[in-house]
């Protein structure tokens, strides 16, 4: 029996509709078979398309790394015991130290219903506002800017606007990778000649490669660039005096500040590191185009002047009256699937609830609505301050839900120590092995995507249902249920007696409507009376319902006018003699954040299988860094290690590292270890994109690469990390791959022997064979009762190591779970085999098409993306790899003999 369920992708803020076709979804115990995931053709966000991450959702449903039971201090307990323990801990902490010694740290990956009850419990019943969320690291700048300019945190644009604009300016956004479906929609319009795309990013990203105009700006100069744009719009007569006069205030002061900062085009261009002609082309295009959207993301938000940067963008739209009308506006794009829902419920420490802050009228309103015994009356601690307070002992109880701060907050070594010192750390997560779960005193297994049920709101304020497809794994509970059970155990049962997510949603909608005479745009009035059936069937709905925010020129400020905000630049942290490089960090195409889910899909691990640092060829040469050599990056807060990716995409003096690597995957390559706890004074958002660092090439290491053959229990993986890699390796990474767990190590020569011994020591009855090959590579095969368990190769140079495929190839042909017993003859054949395996990087993850396939096809004469698609299918599903296909065509179209070894990494 099979059934189709409509749900929503749990990754990015595009919020694509997903159709999941299930087998025995309702009746099966444990994990039903998820057969196929496809785009929901009726969903307004994606109209049927999915990117690679969405397409591979089915492959992330594995259970081996799941948190299987509630635990207290490492011992399994029952749910009632866990709930009782958490409730008593909160009560005792409040009794001894007051409500502000308790904190919740939440996430834009919780559902709205989960978020609502967590916020209600803390701000209405515990009596503190110490609820903050990972949105602080992500959207806080935009939220603060919206509030300052519009009087309310409302994103003025929607996806229909994106489909109607003539110019799309992407600022600090790598949308081709981070919001792929929206970017593909824009690309299609660009190809049809309907749209021009401009990208402002210091890096030449895959998004920038596809742009009509790329402005490779000096990091942090965006404020000056947009101040300059405002001055240009004014001096060229492109502003809208009538709109400014009728609907705004504070234009003159703002213009004066902008003009003082950006004095003349030449000086502005110089400050931005751009040629005058390039800057002028952008300014002129902006001035001449009415339907222009400025879409901005983390390159703008994650800065100590992030709020001002967002306001500088908004100022340009207000000055031209390009807001509230189709096809135009400032568009802060959300990152997480429910970042917007978290903002609706008021999940951040400086909002109370439902777009209401801490003025006395709002406090009174929310207190009466909730019938709250202990309403919070002042803002609580923002994320970085919250963890500072954990470190100083001011916060003594913290409950972390659906986020991994030990990997994602700045200064991770500090965060880890703070949590280790905290008397009670409760973590709700789906997985057992995240960096944060690992240090929790109380671990609570949460239902994940496909198991939980509720709503999320995407970047365009569209509310969609996430629906349950599967029975929950093991003992997992919905986050809202866990929170409500704790609330009930604390004596607040009456206010938390919800029987379903639908009831919570109805209350959330009712609060948005409560005594709201139109002062708050956020109002779900028409959704307060949904029956359980209506809620189950709910189709995607955008708020405000059937209305465009600010269309009438009225804003949510007291005087109804939008406020221009003067945005003088700050002194940004700079590279200096001790730390001469600026480190930038961000996303990769096929991974999601700390990889607890995406790394479970082997195919998603093939695009970038190891931690790499992008560095300009000139800098690499000056430091003696060859492609693939090991680099130590040091900052005031710590060190991290990466393989060199020598690449003109970054300018000299700048380097880029991905955010995805954690202690669970590559413990020496956690980028946030390098980021100091420096935040924007207004929003509290960390300054994550420009960190001063020093680089050093690490020599004198030997390289090991191996595979732990399937099946690999999570215990065995933990032993590999804890006993072998962490204590001995200078650099290491571990990811699931074909045949088993793939690992790579760089270590001092003296430690290699010990590592090889300890690898054998992972198996109680290990037998092993070692071979030294002609090339000097040493191979070790470990078997247990004749069954191969592990193969590991060691070489002096990394490029001498055989690829994973060459180590496992002979054993894994058809069925990679059934291992034939390796005879000595098999082993020798393997060791000396020169099978011509394709080990080049995977470019198209949807159809698993490799670099070698593609370049071979190009060298046979195919020189268009469409042609490659016809021959190999690459690029024909989600389109995420199209920029890379274009680049390969451009670089290889004249090649006769293509050699995969010349591509960055010598192997994938
Ligand atoms: N594949 C994938 N997609 C994701 C996610 C993921 O983990 N993986 N995460 C989601 C989330 S939560 C978020 S918030 C979004 C983030 O989406 P994006 O913001 O698009 O992603 P980032 O890679 O963090 O950063 C964007 C760009 O900012 C640039 N940048 C750095 N400094 C500056 C600067 O000073 N000025 C300008 N103009 N640009 C600068 C960087 O070079 C980078 O290319 O992605 C979402 N989508
Ligand atoms: N240096 C640097 N640092 C950054 C950034 C950057 O660009 N540079 N970007 C920042 C941004 S924008 C963001 S959004 C953050 C993201 O950082 P995090 O939020 O820390 O990253 P995730 O890996 O998404 O963490 C989500 C966790 O929730 C778990 N989970 C998933 N679904 C559920 C659920 O339904 N219930 C529960 N209880 N748990 C669940 C997952 O297993 C995972 O452990 O990182 C920030 N940190
Ligand atoms: S663009 Fe990709 S990751 Fe984002 S919601 Fe759509 S399918 Fe999911
Ligand atoms: Mo984010």
C-alpha cells in the first residue's frame, strides 16, 4: 500500500512543498519505507522543483545516529522520569537563584507550535525573557532594521515580487547554493531576457558567476556602497519626493549622513574596492529601474554594523518609493525553514510575543491573553550574552532545542567550557552525536522531519504544513509535547493542556488577532477558527491574508510613517600584522549547517568531502601553500585546520571556510572556533563574516585514509573519534560514504604508528595484513574472523593516497552490505589493482554525475549545459550544479585530453 503526503522541506527558508510517497506509512511500526520524495507542483514556493538537499531527504531518514531514549547523566530513563527531572531542576533553580537564572535557547528549525509553547512557558509562566534563538546568529539584524524602519518586523516582499522584478540585487547572498530554487527561478527569467541579476559579494561565488554584474566588494564596505547609492539617487533626481514627503520621516538627516560617508563616486568606489565604472553601472541600473528588489542575507546581517547595513538598503527603497508595490522592495531572505515563524511567536529575547515588545500596554495585553502568573517585563539575554551568563554562572539552567551552539555560536571552545560548567544543560535533539548533545546532562529525543506535525513560515511569510509521514523513531516526542509535559509537571497544566499542534496553532493565531486594531500587520485573524480537519488540510497561506504589506504607504510606527535611519559606518575589525588575513565563512551547496542530517545521505557528502579553505593563488604562493596542503588558521580564540583550495574566487588577503564541520565530523576544522564573541550593539548578532586570522602551512605530516566497513555502529564511530582521531591527529575528517565510514587523517610521523595500532584496537579479535606498495604507500587491512572491518592507507604525500573507491572497490560491487570474506589473494589483487575507477568529485548530486564523466563528454564535443543534460542528465533536475557545469565547459571546451587529476583535489 502506498500513500502520498504533502509536506514542507525542513531545510532552507525557500520553504518548498514536498510530496512524499510512502509505503505503509500509517500502519507500520518503527520506520516505514520512504519511497520517493518529489516537489509539490501545487506549492507556491517551488511549483514542483526541489534542490539536491530536498531531493535527498529520503536518504537522511536513517536511524543509527538517532537519540533513542531520554537520558540523565548518560543513563537511559523513562519519559516521566526525564520530564519530572527537568521540571524539578527549573523549579529549584528559580527558587534558589530567581527566574533569570533559567534560559531557553531555541531554533528556527522548531515548528511554530513548538516555538509558541516554549516562549509562553518562559515569558508567561517562569517569568523571565531569557528565551533566545539561533536566529540571533542569522536574522537579528534584519529584524531590528525592520522594526526601526517600519515599526514592525515585516518583510515587505514575496515570491510574486521576485517573479515580477526587472533587476534583482543580491547582497551578501550565495543564493545559487543557499536558496537554490529561488535562484533557479530568477535564472530562468534572466535567460529569457526578463531580468538582470547583480551580485555584491567579496567572493566570486557560484551566484556571482551567473550574474550580469558582480561587484567584488571590500568586506564590510556595503554600508558605504548603499550610502553612496542613496546620495547618487538623490543627486541624479531619482528619488520620489512625493513618497518621501507623505510616507516617511527623517530623510534629510539620513541623506546628510550618507553623503558624508560616501563623498563622491570615486571615493566611494575606492572605499568599496571597485572600479568607478563598475560602481556607476550598478548605481545607474538601480536608478533607472523601478522594479528592483534588493535581496540580502548573511553577508549583510552577520556584522557589527549589520542593522545599519540593512537600514542603508531599506533607505534606498524608501527614497524611491519602491516598496509595497509589485516587483520591488528590500527583501531580507530567511535562512531556516521556520526563522519567520519564530519571529511571529516572539521567540527572541527582545520581543514578548506575536510582534509585541515590552511596553506596558503589550505586557498587559499578553498577560491577560495567557492569563500568565509571572509575565516577563523586560527583554532577556540575547544568544551571545546568554552563553556569557552561563559561563559566569548567572544562568544555571539552560534548555537547548533544535540547535547546535557548540558548533555554531562564535568562540566554540568558550561555549563548550561554559556548558561544561553549567549545573544543568538539557538538550532536545533528534541525534545522539551532535557537539551539543554530547555535553548535555539531560538528553531528550525529539521527533524529526517526517515524524513531527505542525507549521512553518518561509521567507515570503507563507505558512505551510509539515506533516507526519512516519511513526516516530524510538521514544522520540514532538518538541511541543515535551515542553508542555514539563510545564504541566511545574504546575501549569491548565495553560499547557493542548492535545494537538492544531490547538496550539489556533491559540497562536488568536494572540496575533487579540486587541489588534490594525497596528500590527501580523494578524492571522482568518486562521483562528480552523477545525482540526481544516488544520490538517491547510494549504500554504501568506500573511497578511490577501493584502500586501505597506501597499497603502502606512507603516506600523506610531505615526504611520516609515523611518529613514542614518547609517554612519563603524570601525570594523581589520586584518593586522599578527592576523593578516580576513576569514569569511558560509555555506556549501550540499550540506545543511552542522550536518546532523545531510551527512547521512552519502551522495550529499561527495560534493565537498573534506574541510577546505579557499585561498587566492598569490597568497598561497607567498606562503608556500600548494593545492591540498594542510593549513593552520589561527585567530585570537583558537585554531582550525583545512586543506588548501587554491582558488581565484577569493581575493588576496581574504580566505573562506565552510561552516559545516563540527567535532562530530572534523574536530580540528570548526570554523566558529575562530570567531570572536563580537556582536552588533543593536541586534546582538555576531560579526561572523570578517575574522582576522593568520595562516601557516603545516609540513612534516603523514596522511592516512581509510574506510570502516559497514555496518558501523555509533559506538564504533565514537571510539574511532574519541580513541584514535581526537587524541592523535593534527587534522581529520569522517563522513559516511560508499562502503562505510570514510576517514582521513594528517598526523605527525611519530603518531602514525600508534594510530595504526589503535585502528586495529577498535576490534577485539582483529587480524591484520599490511602491504607496502611500490609507490611507498602502506596499506593495512583489518579483519575479524575473516570479515574485512577496516582498510587504511598511509602515505607521505596526500596525493599518493588511493581514493576511497580504490580501497573499497573490489569488495563493494553489487551489494555493499554483504561482504565476501577477503582471501589473501583478494587482498593482494586489491592492493596492487590499477582498476580505472572514477574517483573524481561529484558535480551533479541528483544523478551522481562526476567531474570525469562531464569533462569526458565535453572533450567529445558537447559544449552546452543542455547538451550535457541530454547526454548525462546532469543539471536537469534541481539545477544547482549548472554554474559548475558552465565553468567546466568554459575551462575544458578546448581540451582534448582531460585529466581529472588537474582539478583541485586529486581525487574526490
Ligand atoms: N546549502 C545550504 N543552504 C542553506 C543553508 C545551509 O546550511 N546549506 N543554511 C540556510 C541558512 S540558516 C541561511 S541563514 C542561509 C544563508 O544564506 P547566504 O547568506 O546566502 O549564505 P552564506 O554562505 O552564509 O553567505 C552569503 C555570502 O556572503 C558573503 N559575504 C561575506 N562577507 C561579505 C561582505 O562583507 N559583504 C557582502 N556583500 N557579502 C559578504 C560570503 O562570501 C557569502 O558568499 O542559507 C540557508 N540555506
Ligand atoms: N562562523 C559562522 N557561524 C555561523 C554562521 C556563519 O555563516 N558563519 N551562520 C549562522 C546561522 S545563519 C545559523 S542559522 C546557525 C545554524 O546553526 P545551528 O542551528 O546550530 O545548526 P543546525 O545543524 O541546523 O542545528 C540544528 C540541530 O537541531 C537538530 N534538529 C533538527 N530537527 C529537529 C527537531 O525537530 N527538534 C529538535 N529538538 N532538534 C532538531 C539537528 O539534529 C541539529 O543538531 O549557524 C550560525 N553560525
Ligand atoms: S530550496 Fe532546497 S533546501 Fe530549500 S526548501 Fe527548497 S528543496 Fe529545501
Ligand atoms: Mo541562518
